[in-house]
């Protein structure tokens, strides 16, 4: 590792960013690529509001008569979700919520504080920060699923006009009319007049804005104790929690957040949301170590047992065995997905035929570093495989072994670049997408083996790469689509940033230990691999870099950081390392700030591709990041612009973005955030760490950003000792999920 005090990389001298004593600093918050700034009860910045806006990630039509990738995926999601709901309805003891709730829900929620006594107060999690100078804007964490930003073509213009009239009367921007009409559906104008807080269902609207709208419409009838307000804010907080990655919230945390939003009676607000079916309540037993998991119950099941009459001795015995529980409140959408995921994975685990000698056929292929993985897959329906970029070679060996046995095999990556890299390991041409697909393409049906008459994948083995990027809904659709008897391998690096959508599926499965876990022992190659491996265990080590594979460039302020970054990309790295500017990627913590993506992209465009930006700020040749669906940004390049829109080339696929969608779906891409870069690798990477980024750094963020470099890594370093502090002490911010509890109730822990 070298430190560059001068302008050129070739004049660097040995050094390390971790030298010297650690200094106290913020660094206690998660990086912006996970959940920063998106928790309930806090005020998100501009980027968070942009992320919450449905326009931030809605799909854009490609030049083809077929459905776009985003539209096809949404159609597949709707079809699968309907099937999931039918299956859930057939199960015994369904989790229900609605007008059938009795006073038990009120008693339960009123007793939450007693049940949870002794735990850390939730207020510290969702408390509003004190006013502080604006820092680097956190990277937007995209909505788990796109919400339509305009009314469907079939919606009559009269409906939109009626909604627009209500919005104008209430002092809300009339530009929200198409989105509000599409979100609320038929009779949207009447819904808004009857319950003005329904405006909170429109993405990007905040409670204080909905309050102002309600005051304008209701006048003296409007008050903070209005039942409609409490119910709407409850749902809004749960939606904000999903943006932050949670699939549910512990009841005390939700009650505290409601109190911070000036809801006079938080318990009544939650009960109202439960009674109307807007949310569900769950009790998950807190099992003691070594004890079998207790069966989970919904509120209605508990009520059913409450009225049973019989042997008092039995009732007393049950009371004696009562275990502590945590009370969770969640939206039906994510509760349904999480339970469906648990059911699907349990079926995958249990449906593999247990035939004597069935694994013998795999044994000849179990050689080399992949031997342990191949043997595990031979005898189990579900296997977890952990490791960095180098471990993909083991997954490739597994795919080759399964093919040699005549099995139908499919591998799916998070990003088109991951698909390309894995296809290269298999010796498959990039254009051949049958064995290697993207997860989005597999779910939408545009790629992969297709589905049978029952909607199941036509495959015997599915290998999912980049598994930490699976959110709970995508994972549920994958699991529900696995045919009986098929094998599922989830492979990925547990050290990278988690999914943009809610859930932490891969981490939860590792925690639940319901299937074999195979850890790759293949080390990352070269000095960059050695540095990243150390970061993964919380150590920022000095590494030998004789070929200047790792270079540290100290800077004093953000202005110098921008200057040195442009110099590295345009001059030093091409000249000293031999990697051209178009193969060098800049990564920075956020979009805003004095050294965020906006400022860096403007400076890099001026140097590398100057132009007037006549089409929405873009010119032919500009590098861009195109967000076709939330949480999935694909690097590309501007080809041209005409009346049809902005023509792009993304991962070899031509895309046309209509003019009205450019601002919401296309950004300049010389500089990206770490979440935008997940799943992609470049020959050279320049990571920019300005001084105002210290609060948003974490070990997963640094690990992800540094790990995007294949051959060369330059670090524009302005955070001093806060970098090693973040690597050593700031882990991923916790997410509240139910998957481990749901899984262990159905699948015994794996030895």
C-alpha cells in the first residue's frame, strides 16, 4: 500500500491509512447505502426523499414490442403473490387482522412495555437528531417495489382532474394528482376528502405535509388526536421502516415513534390500524439457548386459546411454561412475503428425496476447493455458500459438476456484470443467457429456463450468486418457484452491504443454521484482495503493493478531494497503472455534499466529456447509471438523444428513456455510491472519503467500496483515523425481521 503526497501515482511512497492513534468521532451510524436517514421518526434528507419517491426507480420502456424488464417482473410478482396468498389461505391457523379483533389486541399492546421491560429503550433508535450542519447526503435506499408515478393509461382523465381539484383545495401540489390517483385507485378524490391523511400513501409525502393538507380540508375538525391521523401515521412509519430494511417493528419502537410524531395515544393508533387490517401483530417467542423453538401464534390464535375451558391443571401447566415474547407490528405485504419465504425454504429442505447412495454419483466431481460444496449439495436441498469474488470459481465447479450428471442447472446473479463474470468462469459466451441469468430476468421470465404448468422453474439446481442482495420479496418468489426435489444454493459475501429492499435474508439464514453452510477458503488475489479480506474481519492492515495496486492519497478538504479524484481518473491511473479512464470507477458515500456524486460527476464530465448537456444535462458519450427498478442501477453510456428520448446502452442492451423520465431514472455515472456499485467490479476504483463522510462510514460500506476494485485501488483519504475506527467498530445497522423465528419453527437446526 502506498501513500501519494504528490500529484502522480507513480511518485507514491509507502504508507497506510491506519497509522497513528484512533481519534474519537461520529462513525456510529450505518453507511448511507444501508439504512442511514431512513428510519421512522427521523427527517430524511433530499436524497432519502428522492429515494422514497416512486419516480426514483420506476421502470422505463425499452425499444421493443415486448414488456420491459420492470413491467414483466411486476407482472410476475403479482401472479406469484396471488398464488402465495391462495396457499396461505389454505393453511391452518392463518394470520388474520381485521374487524374480528377484540379487546385482546388492546390488552396485548397495553402490556407491551411490561413484556419488554428491561430492554434498551427504543427511543434511542428512532429519535430525531439534534440540528447539525448538513453533511454528505446519504445514498438513497430505494423502495422495495416501484410504485406507479402516474395514472394508468386506462384511468380516465376525469379521475385525475378530480384528484387534482382536491389537492389544490388542500394546498397540495397538483403535480401529485396522477400519482395519487394511481395509488388510491377508484374514487381517489372521495377518499381524500373523507380521510385527508390518505395522502400519506403517496410516496414522498411526509406527515407534516399531510397534516397541512388535512387542516385545509377539515378546518376545525382537524386535530392531532384524529383516529384517521394516528392510523395513517402508523402505516407510514411501517413503510419508512421497510425503506430502512425492516420487515416489522417491535411494538415499543413503533409506539415511541408515534409519540414523536405527536400522536396523543399511540396504543389507540396501533389498535386502529390493526382493526382496519392495515397492519398485523405477531408474538415471537424469545427462545432460551438449547430449548426447542416455541410455536408462533398470531393474535387471533391466542384469542382462540384464551376462551378454551377444560382441565385447570393443563391450563396451569401451560401458564408455567410461558416464555418471553417480543411483540412485532408489520405490514401484511412483508409479513406475507416473509412467511411464504420460510414455507418455501422449508419445502426445499424437506422435499429432496432421501435415497440411499444418491450422493454417490456426485463424488467423482467432488475435487479441488469445491469438493466440500459439491458434497453438501449432493445431500441437501438448501446450502449456503459464503466467500468473496474468488469463491465464484467454486460455484462454477458446482455448476459444471451438476451439468455432468445431466441435471438442469441455472445460475442467477444480482447484476448483469455478475452474470458476465460468472459466464466467463463457465466458459460460456456472454450472449448465452440460459445457464447464467440475472435474478430480475429469472423472476420476470425474460431469462432462464422458464416455468412449468404449475409456475415452477424448470431446473434441478438453482445457484443464486450475490445472495446478500436478495430482499424478502424477491427471495420469497424464488423459493416459491422452486420445484419439489430441486436444490437451491445461495452464494455470496456476507460482508457486503445488505439489500436495498426490506429484509436481510442471507444473514438471517446464516443465523438460523437450518442448512449446511460452506465457507470458501479461497483467498482474494493480490494486495487488493488481502486488504479487503482484512477489512472483512475488522482490520485495516498495511499491505505490500509493489505494483502500486493500492495507493492512498491524503487530502485536507473536499475541494482537494475532488481535484485529486479528477486527476487520478483522467491522468495518474491511466499513465502510471495503464488502466484507461473509461475502466476506472469513482465511489463516494453519498450523492450530496461537497464531494458527493453530483459534484464529482460534474467535475469528471467537464474533464472527460465536456458538453452543453442539451438533453436533461446529458450528452452522447456520458457515463450514466440507469435505475430501471428500485435498488438496481446499471452502468451505461449515452448514445444519443432525439424526440423518442435519451438513448442509452446498458450492459450491451439498448434502452430508450422518455424525456419526462430522465431526471428520475438516469444519473451521471463516473461517480457512484457503494450501493449502486454492488455486484459490479472494475479494473480500477477510486474511493473518495471526504472529511464530512465520517459519520456514514461503516465496515460493510468500506468492505463493499474497496472490494469493487479488481486490479487497482486508490483511496482519496480525508477522514484520518475515523476510517480504521469505522472498519473496527461500526458494523451493519440491525434490521428487525422474523425469518429466523419462522424458519426454526419449521426446520430443525442443522448440525
